């Protein structure tokens, strides 16, 4: 999935389910991030980089600094299904 970000910057993400990971392609560099847990959206992190995905929206951080964001894909994408609390 290609993302268009603020300041006319772009990056791409290729996700896989098994193992759950995301490959981020930016500036001729590929970073593989394992899937993590997040209550609000999809999250992938290796401890240095964190990728957040929620439907068409995306953001990539490095050591707590936003590298790419806010970003949006041109294609409509589903948001992560949130689990409901048991009643």
C-alpha cells in the first residue's frame, strides 16, 4: 500500500499475516517490523520504529519522532476490528 504524507512525502507498506509483520519501504530502505498490540489501531514495532495503521491513515515514528505523518492511502482500506468488552 502506498501512502501520501504531509510535506509531499511518501512511503509504502507490505503486510503479511504469518508471521504478522509489515515491511516499510522508504527512501530506498526496507525495514521489517513485527506486529504489536494496540487498542486503537494496527501497530508494528521493532523498538526503534513504530508504524501505526488505521484504515487509510498511517504514521511512522523513529525513536519517538514522527518521520511520516499524517499519511493517507489512495485506496480505501478497512479499519482494524475492535474487540468489544464483555458485558
